[in-house]
């Protein structure tokens, strides 16, 4: 059975790398309002549409020597790193819920599927926020739909008695989204705090209170250390205004997503194994 498990994890890793390749496309196109499902990928330098063999995760990058096949422009290594990282995270999540042939069940398979979709949502949110300091509500909405479908599964199939707590969270999300569209967007100069709150509700609905609180604490620690290191490294005597601006431009959503992924996998190892 060990050999079959290894094959399954290799397949999950490959799926993760495919998602990782998609993440780079989504992070680039979503903020620009471009299509992410029908329009073929193209080289951002020469605009040549890529063939199937140009888009095989990891292998295409290695075989092409990290360059575009058509214009020979170097491809940023972060694309390769993201594909590898996505594959590793997908495998770690599967391992954390003890996904193996001997203990395979419908509940485990369903949780794995929805869990991977949840992780994919966080990857895209984190990537966009790191680049733009913005949490895209379209991606958040996708995450809410994934969670709503999982809640329906828990209620209809598993008869989960705790389903009402999920309904409360989703109701809070709907109220906040309505307020954001109807009122807050008109009067608020910066909607980023609202986006972060909506992201926290997304984390809370899927990963429970404990994991979300730990994710927030970890995020605050990361931000605190970053501010501290910035002050230590600042030897040029910038004004306080410049420092405040740097703090305000921190990708809080990125840190929240990364922290939540790490804490979720660690707690799953503790719960399932």
C-alpha cells in the first residue's frame, strides 16, 4: 500500500504544480480585469501565445533554460519556485489529514478537495496582495462559494450539528459585503481594512476560531518584527511620515494567508495523526 500512497502523493504534487502555474496567471490578470479561463497564456515580453509544451509546470522551465522559447527573454525564477511551493503545500496538506489508501473515506476525499480549493484561494489572494496591497473581492467571493458548498455538504451528508456556526459567519460576511457596497465604499478613503476583515471571516469560516486567532497572532508578530528590522536598518534618517507610509503599505493579507496555511497544516497533523 505504501507504493500506492507514494503514487497518490506524486499525483497531488503534480496537481499542485499545475495550480501553481495557474496562480501566476491569476495574480497577473485578475487585478487588470482580464479573463483567466478562456484566453491562452502568452509571453509578457513578446506577447507570443504559449503552446502546451511551454506550460508544463517545472519541466518547461527547466527544458527551456528559464527563457521564453520565442524571444529568449529570461523568465523570472519566482514562477518556478511558486510551482514547486504549491506542489509541496498540496502534498503537506494531504499528509496532514492522513490521506492514505488504508484509511480512505468519502469524508476525507471531500475535505481534501475543498481544502485544496481553499488553499488555492489563499495563494491567489496572497499573490495579489503582495503585489498590489489589495484583497480582490472576486477571489474572496470564490472562497465564500467554496465554503458555502462545503457547509451544504456537511449539513446534508454528514448531518453536522455545528453547521449553524458556519451560517452565522456567512451571514456576517453577507452583511459586511452589503455595507461595503452600499455605504462604506462611498465614505471610506481606503477599503483595505474592510478587505482584511472580510479575509479574516474567510479564514474563520473554514479553519475555526483557534487556527484563525493563531494566524492573526503570527501575522502581528511578523509585522512587528518587520517594523523592528526596518527601524534597525534605517540609518539614513528618513522622516516619520516616510516610515508610517512604509508601514501602511505592508501586505497584511499576504501575511494572513501564509500564516493561516502554515497553522492549518500544523494543526491538521496534530488532529488527524
